[in-house]
């Protein structure tokens, strides 16, 4: 573990410890006495995509969970409405003078006189903020005072999420503590008018690779008449790309007062021991859960070409294939196509066996369906770097109320303390 890691130090990897003659312990935070001399941090990030249109009846709700905070946006939260300041004549492209153009942009669709006799849906071609007017192709005449209502789409909801996530106050729609010290968000329009919500760890938050352990959960639902008119493209997403290669110079001046984490002065004239604790990093369980694929055809003992659903999920190396009672080791020889791989069967003196098709192939530590640390109940392809066999599948079926593996936890493994060696 890096001493600048923002995780709670279950062992004092972030401090140097002084032990006095009486046995008192003083832990001094290294980061308080460190200066970065090289390197930088790459924040971990993820992106969710949302396709949505305002429901004709009822209310659509969209939710995003990060750690112990839930963010919720109803499609009605993103509605923007104004009124015509002058009569509008139909028949072609025209400028509509309105009370305010705030919240409208070129490319939006708007309802004019929604639910009225002359209801019309028109695309906004241009926005003139200086004169409070919108340009659109209007086919019907509308009197002054008619309402102009934004048709809510996925990108409007994504932008609303970003605003709530980035608000350090107490915005409506956030349930739980503010995460603005940890993450930042951006919303916008994606392909086919879908919305994207990009969430990143804050630069210089010092999470680095630890950020890759975190996930978000995205769900949605509908209340009232009608039905849900949108959906997230991903139900769960893991942060990726986090890294740091920062190097520090730590300076401890024993001729000056030195204070521990409790603000107490360290009696430098009465120290019998000074030591550092090196702890192993948190395991890359979340990443390795995704290194895997599923068999799509039965595999006989002599088969070296296996049919799989997605070979791009495999990163190479040694794998297990097995169930809760038996297993076989394989060596990935080559990726022949997106749906076929070549392997060496019976690798490392294991016995080649027959394995049925199904949700079976897995990754370095787990199958893609979520079995941890080697073989699940169904047969699975798993790397031999994994030390023991598990017998449970940890993820839930789509729509289940259970959280996905690793979701909501601030860490996925407990470091073991050591007074020597390196992390």
C-alpha cells in the first residue's frame, strides 16, 4: 500500500511509528512531511449511457449508487418550460419570442401547447439568448402565453445527475453523504441522442489504482400510469484506468518538534524504536472478475479449439475450467476469433475432461458471472494463479435487489501487516 492512499489505514501503512521507553506509541503521518518530486496520478473513471424520453404518463425515476450514496433523478426534474411572449404564425421556420431561453439549446425538441388543441412538437434550430427567442420550424399558429415545454431525453437526465453529484451542498436527489471530495461527474449527449454520465475520481485524490476497485450501480423504475420510457445501457460499471507513479521525498527533522496524528509531541529524547509498516496492496478482485468468457459449445477431452461467447474478455495465461467438484488447467494458446480460442488441455499435469456449454468460462480469479477465486458451481475457465476453489456464485440476476460483487465496499480485501519487505 502506498502511504498516500486515502483508504482507512487498518494497519499504519501511512505513518512512521515511534515507541517510547514507557511503551507509548506515536504515529506520525508521512504525507504531512512529504513533497512530491515526480510522477502524477491518472484518476480512475467510468461512463454510463442512458436512453430515455419523457413518459407520456406517470414518472420515470433513474438512480445511481456510489458507495453509500444514492443519486436519484425523475424525468420531471429535468423538464424546462417557458411561455410565448408573442403570437407565432405557423407555416415554416420562424423565431419564437419567449419569456426565457434558459435550459434550451439547439437540437432540443420542444412541445408547443402540450396537451392542448394545437399541440405541436418542433426541433429547436437555434437559440438567441440576447433576444430571448427560439428558432424552430412551426407548422401551426400559437397565441402568446402558450407554453413551450422541453421534451426530456437521456442527455438531460445525465446532465442533471452530474449537477447533483458535483454539488457539495445538500441538493435534492442525493441520499447519503456528499462524495464531491472523491468524485466528479460530467453529463452530455452521446450517440443516437443518448445521454452519457462520465464519473471520475478527482485529480490528485491519491486513489490511483485503488479507484479501480470501486463500482457504481444504475437502476431505473416507473411510478403511476404508463410504463418506463428509458433505460441504462449498463446496470453496473467498474472504474478503470486509475494509476499513479508519484514519488515523494519525506523529510523528518528530529531537531524540531514532531507531532503525531493526535497532535501530541513525540518525545524524541525517549524513543527506543522507530519503524514503518509495509502492507500488501488490496487485491485486484474486481478487475479479475471480468477476465473470462462463456462456453457456447460442449468441450470434449481432446478438443483444443473452444467455442466461447466473447474471447476479448481473456487477457492470456493459465486458466481453470471446472465445477465445484473437479477442475482442469488450460493454457491459452491463441485467440482465433471473437468466438473461438485455442488452448492446451490438461495443462500442468491436470486431467482433461468433458465440459458442457453454458455460462462456464471464467477469468483470472472468477467467471464473468461472478464466481470468486476459482471454479463456481457450473464449469468454469479460470486461471491457475488462483490458489483455492470457491463454490458460490456471487452476482445477482438482472433486476435483483442484491448488490453486485464488490459494490458499495470501500475495500475488497484486508491487508496483512508486516514489519519488513515491500508492498
